[in-house]
């Protein structure tokens, strides 16, 4: 039994900003990058995508944000800030009980993004994208979702602004997470397992990969096709794109302000990495300080060993989707044809990585590592038992790395300040927890041959 009376609390357990301190502008880290991320390319011409070309798929204002490499701060519209106030600012929490359980001199902090109905950070960008779609006078939006957090968030945001929402959900998550699917439907969204037989690209993927459990790349292809074949619809994305990392910077801006409020500087920042929305949002303001030479941070991206785009992928131009209907992005990729195993961290099952994060990683400004899912769930269980929150499988990758780093501090005696992103809760992920508790969870790591096969299909364009 834990002796709580022996716990030494030497500061606040939770740090909350006032509503008046909610960021008034998103931070665009590209403005401080000397070497900018490579542009999106038109797969037909091999030339950079123009605003006019992108506006056939995305909302006009979001295209401007996507292509803006120079404006450091972009004002958050008042309607979006008002919506944010329903659940933001979110707390910065000191994990005292986890520290005690580990016996570490490290100070562990986490930015908790699960205090809204969607259960994750995804709502930060969903409400922005739904707002711009409404402002443009659109009928609705289409999207994909992995574990379901993004689809849930977008269904909430779409209902708030009164527009239609069509979600293509990765098939294995559709089957594993029926309750999250029902939350989306409760908010009025239609939810289709992907790959489906509803689209040309879905039928093609099913024919090429019979019985496939799907991937984010597959679902993206279907959602894009659905958008461009329906009048008054546009496609919106919950990760990877520059605009999404921009909106998610509200996480890092709040964390930065909270640390300043208590006079603490994080030494290390850890985030789970799938497409990049959570990690990019958390680290952007801190990375800005690093790029400007104002401070230094050890930044670590943690990805699943079953889908290791940063640690085992290639930095090259690739399709953003399996159906090859999207623009080409230069990123760390496993190949758009790579179908990851049906692991339980559905939100991290993407073959590539944000162009921004890929460029920062390629420049050596951040590190990356991968971890097997059984070790991830061991960390999730310890966190739940000590901190009282059941974490999402995605977030638990960052928890695993944080625990490992804290144990290293125990060996060295170093009292590091470690920040990680708790992207959301895992209460809709009970099938995964059941598999873990029953000892039925397996680790799958793709072989070099598996990766070589998909990487051999990379398009021969760009640099």
C-alpha cells in the first residue's frame, strides 16, 4: 500500500491559466525555421501545389494557413476562442504519485488534453476547421479517423456549427471501438469502416489487400474522394498538415505559460508521434525558442514499433494516402502502401510523419525512438494506478518513454524536469486493455524486408 503521508509535494499539483490567459494567436513554428519544410507537390506535374489547386480539396482559409511559412502568429478568431473556453486552458499537472512509485529524482509534468467529450487534443483543430468550413458556406466536411478521437472531435465541431460530417474510420478501430463510433453518430456524423466499398479507391484497396484491417492512409484516400465528388464539401484532416500543427500549438503555448507561472523550465519534452498533431502542437513554442537560440530542450518523439516512420522510414517525397489521390509530401515515410499491423494505438497507424516534424528531425533538432505495445500498456497501467487517469494507448507511448527516462534519472541522480503530452483518455479503448489484462496482446515489428517492399514503391520525384 502506498504511503501517501510520505509524499513530498514541493509545488502545485496542477497549474491552471486564467481564461484571460488563453492564447489569442496560434504559433507557426515554420516562421522560425531557417530551412523550411519542403512544399507539397502535385503528383501529376511534380511542381509545388498552388493555392488554387489545394482549394479544390481544402477550405480556402485553411489553404492560406497551410502555405504560410512566414507569419509567426496567426490570430485565433473570437468564435473559436469562445469555444475553447468550454474546456481550455487545460491543466499542466505534476505527476507526484508516479514519481514516488518510480523513486526518481526527476520531476514529471504532463499537459492533459482529455478534459472534453472527444477525450483528446483533436478538438483544438476540429473546431477551427469546422469554423472555416462554415465561414465559407460549405454544406459539410469529410475526414478519416484512426482510433476515433479525431472523428469524435470533428463530429462535435460540425454539430456546433451545423454542418454535415462524414467520417471514414480505419476498419480495425471501427470494430475495436464501437462506443467511440456511437459518440460520432450521436453528434450527427455518418461513420463508414475503411476501406469500404463506397468509393472507387476503397474498392481498389479491398481488391489489392483482401481482408485488410485498413490504415489511416486508406481512410484518407476515401475521405478525399468523397469530398471532391460532392458539391459543397471539403476534406479536413486531423494530423500531418501544417495547418493542424498550427492549431494544436495552443497546447504548447499554454504549457509554456504555465511553466513560466511556476518558474520552472522543462529539460525534456516527450510526445507520442503518429502523424504529428499532438507532438507538433506540444513542442512548437519550445522549438521556437530553440530555433531562435533562446533556450535548449531535449525533444523526443515516441512511435509504435509496428509503424516506425521516423526511426526506420526514409526521408523522401511520398503520397500522403494509400490510394495515391493526395499531393506528395516530403516526410519520413514507410511508403504509402505500408499497411501497419492492427495494433491498438489506432491514432498512430500512419505511414508518414508531418513535414514540419520530419524536417526538424532531419536537422537533428529532435530525437525519435519506438516501443512495442505490450511495454506501452505496462506503462499505461502504472500511470492509471498512480495518477488516477486511464490514458489513451497513443499517449501511453509518451508515458513509456517518460518512465524510462525517469528511471535513468534514478540511476544517475539527475533531477530533470520532464514534460510529456497526455493527449487523451483511454475509456473507449477497453478492448485493448482487455487484451493486455488477459495476456493476449502481441507485439508486431515489421521486418526489413517488409519495409523494403513498401519503400521500393516511393515515387521518383522531388529531392
